[in-house]
DNA sequence: GCTAGCCCACAACGTTCGGTTGTGGCTTGC
DNA sequence: GCAAGCCACAACCGAACGTTGTGGGCTAGC
C-alpha cells in the first residue's frame, strides 16, 4: 500500500523506488502483485512514468487512509508520546459517554479507552504508567489509594431498574428502593472482591435487596434478552448507559427513588504523570460538570465527599 | 493484524489458528513478530490461553479499524457492487460540496470521488462503466452527448473575482464583467480542448476579457500566493469553492455582475447503469435543488436549457 | 528519421520470511 | 499425581521478495 501511494504521488516507479530505497524493479513487482490481488489495473504505464487509472484514483484515498490508520495503530502503543489512555468501568456507561464528549470537544487529542478488571488493577496500571487515568468508584474501605494517586469525583450515574413488559413493576413511573425488597434483581457477572461488587454489597446490606449474581455472564445481549422475557427478573442499569436494544423486545427503564442509588465515578490519575492531555481532560471535566444535588441520592459510605 | 484480532477475540492462539486454518505455531510466530515490531507485549500467555495486555487492549480497536479500512479499500475497486463512483471537475468546487452534502445525507452509501481530465474522458468512462456519474459542463458545440448518456443541470456555480489587497478592484463590493476588460485575469492550468477551456474561451470572446492561461499550473496554493502578492493579477474562482486560505495573506472575493458568469455543472450518467445509489443521488439532487433564477447570469450558448 | 534518454517489464538468482512438523515446559483440574 | 490443554522453541522446507542484468517501447531533439 505504501508503495502504491508513493508511486501515485511520484507519478513514476523510478522515483518511488528511490524514495523507498529499493530498486525500480521491486516497485514494479509490488504494484503488479497488488494489481493481481485486486484484479484491476491501478496504473497506465507510459514512456514518461505511470499515471493512475480511474480504479487507481478511487483506490488512492482508501490506501492513504489505511496508512493513516496503521500509523495511529502503531502510535497507540508507542512508548513516550502515546495517546491518552483511559480506563472506564463499563464500555457503554456514563464514563464512556463522558469520554465521547471529550473526544467531540477535543478531536485533536488521540484517545484510547481500555477496560480493566477492577480498581486494584487500574491503580497498578496508573502507577506503572500503562494507563493515564481511570474512571472508577474509589477503593473500598480499608484500601486507601496510594499517596501518588490523586482522585476527584467526576460523574454520578443514577441507577435505574430495567424490566421486561410482564414484570410486576413494569408499569411504574418510578420505584423506591424499599419497594424493591422482595423482587429478584439479577446481575450476572459481578465478581466478588471488585469495587463494583462492594458497591452492590453495600446497597444490598443497607436496603435489604435481593441481588443475584449467580450464573455466568454471557454479555449484555443475553442479559437483556433474559430480562425482557422473564417476568420475575429485573436488573440495575446506569441511567446514562447506552443500550443496544435487542430487536423485538420491549424493555422498561424505571427511575429509582428514596433514595436514588448513584454509582460514583471518580477520575484517578498519578500526580506526576506528564501527559499533556491529562490537563485538558481535567479542564473538560470542570467545564462540563453539572451542578450536583446529593439530596435524595445514595452512595456507599466509603466514597469520599465531593 | 487479522491474526491479532482473531486471537484477541478467541482468547487463545489455538482456536485462532483453527479459525485461520493455520497451525498454532504460526499464530504464535505472527504475534511474536508483531510484538517485536511494535516493541510491546500484546498478550499475556497463560495456561488457559492468551489475554490482552493493556497495550493489547489499546491496540485492538486500531487493528479492527485497519481491517475495516482495508476491506473498504478492496471494495472500492471490486467489480460488480462497488461504491458509487463520481467524477467532479474540481476537488473543492460546488460539485464537490454537493457530494459532501450527499454523503452527510446518506452516510451509508459508499462513495468514491475521482477527478477526470475533461468531459471526453468522463463520457468514455461513464460509457465503459468505470465511473457512474460525472458533474460537468455539457459538451461544447459540435460534440453532442452520445445517445446512451443522459444529463440534467445540477448546480450553477457563480464565478467571483479573487484579488490581493493591492489590486485596483480590491475595494469594490462587486464588479461588472465590462469593468474587467483591460484587467489581467490569470488562470494557469487551463488546457485547450477541454470543455472548461471552451467555457472561458466563450466568456473572453463575448465580453472582451483578457484571460492568461500561460505558465505551468503549480497548484492552487501557488496560484493564491501569486494573486495575493501581485497587484496587477486577479483570477476567477467559483463562489462555492472552499479555499485553503494561505496563511498571512489577505485575499478578496468580489462578486461579478451584469451578468454573473455561472459555471454550469450538469450531472451525466449512463441510462442503463444499474447502480442503486444512482437513484438516491438523483433524489438528493431534486431535494436540494434551490429555486433557480437565471436572470442576470451568463452561461455559454452551447449549454442547453434547464 | 534516426538516436539517445528515460521508464517500465521480464528473467534469473539468492536470501529471507513464513509456514509446517516435532517437541518440551507450564499450568490447571480431576 | 497424572492427563489435558495451551504456548514457545527448534529444525526444516518452499514460497515470497528482493537484487542484478537486460530488453522493449515511447519521446524528444538534432
């Protein structure tokens, strides 16, 4: 591909060969192989060089794009000045939406979003420099953050109840936490020992809920399918979580009140991380932070004040 | 790259090898080479398979994107169902802007824009099926379109005068064609025999202008640079042409009146071209066509009625 | 109209790359 | 403790891809 682009720019194979530090014959061969693979002629050979055919013209921007993408791919793992690497707890949740907004506001900042197991892994990765920041609920009690890690409350995501159409609460405009006692709430995939498990443990303990984490986690598609079809099951879902709605299903999102359980995403980063985009991310957070009203909401006691 | 993506999805090299119909050892080798080239570890090898490292997680979406781009590149020259291929006369002119609008309105339609020499080439390419449509001024007198080619007036692009700040007309809010007689208008790159040359020939003959096509065409950057710095030179430029403004220059776009010369872009296509997106393009043209007012405008006599 | 210059394609050849088979080490689970 | 599963290393072999050498075809200039 690179040979094709260089040859197209040069207008002749000879110059392209010089640019690539190979022989003209090698360029000729590479182009011939590419043409054979594609099944079309890309250049018309003349005595003065090689001009693009119409197919070649159509192909050229795609080839350039491929080189750009390849370069970005390499840059994403380059030591030193690589894209800002941020860990988010759920790929479709509020933190992920915030990063989308950040990307829209600063499209020039290269960004990679990864998705680590839990806050322990995230903190280790932040300390090692493998990632630059993380959106997480801060560590559970007895596990304070190391001194070189800073954190700030970033987004609070209210939880909603997600039910199928036949669920007893399907018609409710909102439900209280007290009303949920006795109903089965199914959240497969919760792994004990993680900070998100600790969040739901506290929620269960404080309001007497029944959360079942049993069964293997087959992904959100399977979860939604099951919830939609099972009248006795409901699940919790972040209000800002973008669902991929299963086709043909009728799912209900019901706000939870008195209080509203809120999942607290803090931004974590290492104090001496020199990545320039980190400051931009902080500025973006400050700029987009809505006025917070903690009245009527619940977070675990181990989450620090704002 | 494909091996990396397949292995990441499979979670182990063995299964990836089966998917790719190669041996596990080959997968191991390919990944090892990729890791060596990138200088980072992409997988952590365990007894149960291979899990992505953080670098691998960051790299994965880029790798997927690369495969997508590669597939689109191949599709762009695939015989049969390839993207709609449209020829536009200037890469930044009105027709090009229209295609951008079409792409925004129908992002699902794959599109390739090419850029042929003149209408003769374009008609030949349309007849051969190499391209699907072309935005062109219809053929000059004595050169009717072949019977299998249809055309419809699509966009009229008014010409404006482009001058530097020191030009005699730089301060004018508008100029008439009669006022331009005696001024030097420089349009390098006009090639005799093309339909666009015929347009300017007629314009010169009818209004007694002085258009100089001398000198090699070093591209629009050089043209703008020269016009900006030379008080005695001006040039014509389509009103809807998106310029890449040279840094530090002060260029003026001055409307031309009495009459306003208008470059007529017709859409040309082959009657029996079966490409489904062609109908969508027609519909888009009809939907976006503004009400036309031909009063006070000029086009060559050989351009048919609307 | 011939020739010199330029550019690309074809052929022959050697190295390198990338696949295979064979094997061993490590972890996990019964 | 052993069997099963998975990955890495080594040896080997063929294909791929580079090189050098050469020829054909178009163009420009005398």
